[in-house]
C-alpha cells in the first residue's frame, strides 16, 4: 500500500473548540488515520499528523482548508511561531510504497483545488518547489502574514497557484513534499530569551552552525522557561544526539541547564536508534537492534531527555499496526 505522512499546521493553538471544528473533516476516514492533534498555546499553532493513502486525504484536506478559512482570522493572530496563513504549511512525506515524485503530484493537486475553490495563494516548497528560492520554507514565510501583503506583489514571489494578493483573513499557504524532518525543541532552565537566541544562532545553518538545522528562540509563558526550537531537516546527517549535546555545551556558557526536550509530531524509529547508539557506546553497552519500540521509548526519555513521549510518537508504531 502507498503510505504517506501529511502534517498540516494551523495558526490556532488556544481555542480547542475551534481546533476541533477545523480538524473534523480529517477524523474517522477510510484509507488514512488522524494520528495526532497537538495544539500549543504559546506558539498559537496546532500540528496535525495524518498517515495513510494520500489519494484518500485530498477531499478531506480541502474541507479542512475551508474550515480554517472560515474560522481563523490572521489579522488578530499573534504567537511565538512564524506564520503566514491560517493553514500555514502542508507537507506530504513518503513513508512506504510511494515515491517523492508522487508526493509532489499530490501536493500540486491539493494546491490547485485550494487556490481555485477558496482564492488562497499557494506556494509550492521543498521537493515540490519550482524555483530555488522556494525550496526553503523560512524563505517563503519571511515577512510573515503582515509582510506578505507587499511581498506577494514582487514578481519573484508570485504564487504558484491562486491570486496575486493575499486572502484578507487567511493569508497565504505553503504546500509541498519533503523527506521526514524532526520538529525538536529543547527546554532551558531560564526565562531569558536571549540565551535561547544565542544558542539557536550557534547551531542553525543560516548562522554558520550545523547543516540541515533551522533554529530559533521561543518563550513559553505558561511554563515559565524558554526553548531552542528547531527543525532537523536531515537526521541522518545531523542526528538528534549531536544537536542535544551541542546545546548542552553552549548552555553551560550561560550557567543554564537543559531540563528536557520534546518532539512535535512524529519521527522515524531510525532517528531515535541512530542517537541511542551514541549513548550506548559512551556506556560501553551493546545496542540491541531488535529492541522493542517500548524499550526504545524508555531509553529516549532518559538519554535524549524526551518529555511527554511514548511509542505512538514513532511512525513505525502506526504503520506496523496497520493504521494506514
């Protein structure tokens, strides 16, 4: 069977009733499963994870976009996470039995429908991008919702689909295809956002840090600490352990401790095992390649400091259970 992961992000993380209304078309559908809905009030954003047949996702996703258009007004939206639209981004990610090229075609199909039906400008990004400038989501999103009103008039930023002006309440959206990335946040025992900003600058590619890392600071007001928030775009070339250990080292300069870390959405089993091997080697401990997901989860919570984590956050848990 063809299995993709699809991870729409909406610019609403506080009103749970509104979130449930927006997500309703994605629930209890044949051919794919709604794996998780993860709202964050500080980021004012919700990450939604689907796994299954992309063909079955398209119509429910169109209805999901319509609900977001009707219920989210970007003119009143403010949060810690950069954003440019009510549905900010929707990537298709190949998991099993499907090529990246096919994922690109599904991204284009969704973009075509959404732009035509709701007059929403759409940018294709990552593997679906038509130009080099649009491969990077942060480059597309630069200026955010407010800046897009002028940016979209620049011929360099003409949308791939839809009108050449932003939707007045929805804004614009990015739809694309990419390999699995890891949305990873590290919790610092401080309220000083400058510390998180300095550490983020040290590790992100755009500031001369690690390749394949996008990072920035965020203050979680309800929790009373800051995070280094990041996307690991290629966990094979820069694994989680390397980023975590570097952040620990950088934090020591500010006499700040790492309290924990978190995964937003899902991640591949390989991304955990590759990092656990590092810690097992430090302990002169043999790594069991046949380790169960439950055992791996326990080690991840200890070695990688994952909080609020269980085996349902691992992609293979859902694929192996036949939830596609």
